[in-house]
């Protein structure tokens, strides 16, 4: 379901970008006065702008609806599962027990407890 929504969202956004780029700005009407009349077009004199505007509005509405649906779907998926359900059972952790009998490794020699200086507090 999420893949279908995402694919349709991408297609709608590409179509929306293409339709916006096809539309003429408000200043393009002045060019029609100098001989580039649009009355001979497929949509008629005013039909092209109204068709593109209407289609853009429909695609923009569809874009927002798809965005909202994807957000709701993503929220429901994260709400249903806890962290332990998402990542599986937690691994068994064995506690580390420090032993006083353990031999000291490394280059530092062991000091007997009788020779360790103890700070006296008054």
C-alpha cells in the first residue's frame, strides 16, 4: 500500500511540475496583441489557460491528499509497534562481575593492600 502511494505521489508531483511550467505568466497576454493569437489553438482563445489552471488545481489537491494519506499511514505503522517489536527480542546481556581474585594483566605490578596509601579525613 505504501509503495503504491509513494509511486503515485511521485507521478502526480512530476505531472504538477510539468503543468506549472507549461502555463504562461500574466505578462504573456501582451504578446497576443502583436500577432501570436491563441484563438486558433485546440482549447480556444481562453480555454488553454482555464484547462491548465483547472488541471493544476486538481493535481495540487491530489498531491496534498496523497501527502496526508502517506503521513497518516506512516504514523499508524510506528504507533502499532514498540521498539522491542520493531527490533526483535533484546539480546541476553550477561552481567560483568569484577573479581578481586583476578590477576592483574599488563605492565603495572600489583601493590599489596597494606602499602596502598589511604587519605585520612578529619
